[in-house]
């Protein structure tokens, strides 16, 4: 599943709406993160929006690029590929902020040796009415954990709703049960490895919970709100020719 398709016979490139997932069997459904845009914004977000004004969109977009780059680094690392900050030509591949967060992921992996059961897997469910990409399912200290990697400045409440929805996708589409869900926060304010029962290091923390029933209920309410606001919405598609000749 990708955000574009190429038809070499018709020589066309079609860009697909990233807010939706689609398969021939399931049709199109909105992503979990798209649905969560309908979750009410709290006073802290409104204050941040007021303080940053016209710069808010640029800050948000930069944070999105940072998150995407860090996710790509962790995926390559888990696949056994060598990841480098600097190319053979001496060009820097990533910002130092992105590389620092990736280093924290390496620290977590090295110290705790999680077994990667699944990585960056897409799930689409027409019956549930949504879809999403699960960052990781890992085995850690005899527990199966659904993990979402985050690079934000704080752990937002909607992250737990997102994980609760992913947990239901796993149940519905793959009959997979996890013991708990967790956020691997790579921008934490932690300065030590914490107590014996904590899994954290300098600048990173694994925050987990076992019971997601309340989060799942909140997500369902948010889903209903999104549907009410977007009942006639359909995915956008842009098609371009692969070649042109005057």
C-alpha cells in the first residue's frame, strides 16, 4: 500500500489521498490519524496556535517531516541495513535533531533487545470503517506489545486513542492479541534510566498501558463525530502523465 500508483501501459502516475487507505477488497476508508483530527482541541493547543500564529503550519509540517524521517531510520535499522548520518560524498543526510532521536531508538534496542514481530504493517478494515499503519509489534520481557514511535514534544491524549484503534484492527484483521500498548517516546525529558521497573534512557521513554477500553470508547465517539462532519467526503486523486513531448 502506498500513496501513489504507476500505470506503465497508460504512462500515468496517480497520487492517492494520504488521508485514506484503499485495497481492491475493502475499498477506501479513512486513516485513524485522519479520524482523530475531529477530537476536540484542548486549551493548550489553542494557546499554542495563538502564540505561533502564521508560523503554526510551518512548525507542524516540520514536525511531520521529522517524524517521517525518524520512522524511516528506525525501519531501516530494524531491517538490518546500515544507516549513515553522512553520505560517501560528505553530505549530511539528516538533521542532528532527527539523528539524536534515532540514536535514542538504537539505545532502546541495544539495551532491551526487543524481538520485532512485525514492522510498519498496514491494516484496512471496512467493517470497522478505518485503517492504519502499525509501527511495531514487539516481544519484550515475555510480553507482546503494540508500539507506536513518537517524536513530539509531549505525549498527547489522542495517542492512546490511536493505539486503541490499532489494537482493534489487529483483532479484526489478523486475530492478533497484545498484552499492552506503548508509546516509544523519542523526545522525552528523561535524564536517567529510571527505576528498575521503568524502560527509559536519556531522552527516551517507553510509556505503556494494558487497559485500552476507555480509549477505544473515546475513539468510537470521535469516529462518529468525524463521520458526521465528513459524510460526503471522498478521497482526492491527482493523475499525471509519465512523459510529455511537444
